[in-house]
C-alpha cells in the first residue's frame, strides 16, 4: 500500500439555505467530491432564534440519495411525501431514502426550542438501489460508547464492536465524538476506507494538528488508526467509507448519473409530475433553471 497521505484541511463553503440561516458546506468540496458514498455535508448552527422560528425549508424533492440528519440541538419536524410526520430531537438521526423520488419539508416542531444545531449529510445510492421505492427511517437511539474522555455516538455503519441502525447500501461509517473537557483517544480505522473529519464545536486535534469548524479535514485512505483529542469541551464528526466506484452527477437536490436525468427530475418537480406532494403549510420550493450549469461528474478532476 502506498504511503498514507498527509491530512489536508479543505475550506467549507458558506451557504444560506433559508433566510438568515447560514450553513458551512464541507462536501462536496472542489478538492474532494465524496468520502465513500457521503456526497454532501452541511453543518448548520449552532444558532439561537425565537421560539417557533426554527430555520425551516419548504417542500422540495430528492432522487438517488439518502438524506441523513444528525440532530445535536433543537427540534425539527420532518414531513414527507410518504405521509411521514416525525419530530427529530437531540441525539437522533432521520434517514430518508429518496430512491426514485421523494419530497419533504423541514419545519419548526412547535416546541420551546430556541437553538438549532445539526449536520445534514447525503449518501449517494449505488446504481443497484437508486431506483428503489422511497423510504423513511427514524433512529431515536444510537449506540453510545464512552472512550478516553469522549462520548462517541455511532451514527452509521460499524465501529468499536457496535452497529448503527440506519440502513445504508454501501460500506460506510459515521461517528460523532463529543467531550466536556480534555480528552484523547486512538481510534481504529479501516485502511480500505477513506475518511474525513469536520470539527463541529470549539477546537479538536487530529494526530496533534488543530482543527476548527469551517473545514473538511481530508484524511484519504490507508490509515489503520487516528488520534483525536481536545483541550476543552469540543465536538467533531468523522465520516468514512469504501471509495464509491460509480461516477455521480449532483445538482440542486438530485444525485444521478447523467445531466439528462437531472433535467428530467427538475422538469418533473416543476411540472408537478412524478413526485407526490407533501402536506406542508410551507411554500413548495421550485427547482432553479439548469440552463448554463456546468455538470461535472464526481470522478472527473
Ligand atoms: Mn432535503
């Protein structure tokens, strides 16, 4: 196996996904389009807001991916075109498998929450499953492991002798590590996986190098362990997976294999075809015009 690449910190892009609601988009990154099948990572918050004003997103569609919501603080009501209505609370995951097509909204849950902090990731579906029927899975309880001062939540996949409940279709892993004070642990990794780390709160160290929110630390492939630490309260997310061997195209809320598929999903949504509507009080979000957009396949450098 070739030498392990040095970690590289790739800046996240700041994007406003709802009025006044800015997120740090760590994936896709110009320099790194995917980590395994993980193809999108938005770190939202922590943000404080008035009661009843959780940042909300009206009905919009997805194809070819799973949306994976990791709630750190706050509450959000998820509604989708399957008829699901599910509040997600801190420590929980919502996994929505779009398959051939789903639509959903994310709304204020009507509670007392005045703080929102979450990570939303997307997982590209392999060709064998990307036309499957849509599905929704709420995961209220995830494996938690106390280790060397960290509380580790296993979000997806298998690690440290545990298996996370979210149903995924390619070998991948996700974990959240949080600490309330100084901590340091050596974490075993799978050398066949590629990995990345995003700091979510304060500052962490990765093999001794400092990392703060606002970057994707790309670890590449070929590692069998990594040392994670912090000097004070902090939080990070680690994602990894077997390199995804299919070239994907991504645009707006869609993952596909060709521009034609993206264009069809766009026109279907805007013409009220193919997708079932969401019973939401929020306004439906129209797909933007694809004309002039340069669609670059994931494996093209
Ligand atoms: Mn969505």
